[in-house]
C-alpha cells in the first residue's frame, strides 16, 4: 500500500457523500487509502480491493510467524537437522 498524502487522502463525510465515485476512482488509481472523517475524527477508510487483499495476506503471514515464534519459545519446534531429514524422507516416497 502506498503512503498517504494527508492533504489528498483525508476527506470529510460531507465531501465523500457528494463525490463517492470520484473518491473510489482516486483510491483505485493511486492505491492509497482514503480516510473519511466526521466532526474532525476518522470514522472510516476506503481501500482498493487489491490493496485490501494484499494487506489481509500480510496479516495472515505475520500471524503464522507469531505462532511459529510462540511454538519455538515453548520448545515445541524441531531442529533444522530433524526438519531437513523429514523433508528428504517425504521426497523419497
């Protein structure tokens, strides 16, 4: 996801309501999120679908990494040597 440009990517709800199509096009073209505000506070974010999917994949990968780290810290992991031997055995089948 590209970095936000504050003066372009934060808009009040009133502007968003009157120009939804143009804001959807902006998000699609720039691949940057659009923060929607109401009474000066952020109330929503509009994202390009592709950027949202990529973000979800990254979150899932980070969760998998965190689970792996927790398992290793709890000594539930296997050594590199043992893992390598198991992979080789499976490939020989």
